[in-house]
């Protein structure tokens, strides 16, 4: 899956980078997941994230959104797709969550835009 940079100029203050989540991002992303799903515990998140990251299916995974000049994710989208009887694809993305005091909408918009290319 290609990376998505939402601004032509990476130095732009609202540039968001969307990438598939990596193993090293699982634990730092846990507080973001807890905001969307407060009952999820760390071991369950680790297990889910490891399976999603290891999946060879292009229709399953976790996207991480970060401000271009930051190291840790500020948003996540867990997703999977399935093929219906009529060969159409259905995308399920849950949760799609972002943490930013001023501009969570930029992060969510970038995640949704990248999810649109999954199916």
C-alpha cells in the first residue's frame, strides 16, 4: 500500500502521512484505540494488531496517520474487506480514530481518503 501525504509540501503544517502500521507502532497506538474502545485491553490490542499487520491480504490491515514531522501515530483506521456474492467489495473500517486538539478532522479525512483506495 503506498504512502499518502496530504500536502504537496511535506513541510506544510497540516501535512499528514498515512502508512500501514508497523510492529513498533502497536504499543504507542494503544492510547488511541482506548479512546475509541475503552474496554479493549493491551494484550488483546497487541494480538489483534499483530494479526492485522501480518495479514497477506491487501484487504485487511491497520493504517496509521501521523503529522509529517512527528514519529508516533495520531490516528488509526483498522479495516478489512470482503467480496460479496455479486463480486462487489464491502469495506469495514472500525475504529477510525484520531487524536489532535486542533485538527483531528485533517487526520480523519486523510485516513478516509486512503481507505477509499483499499477496495
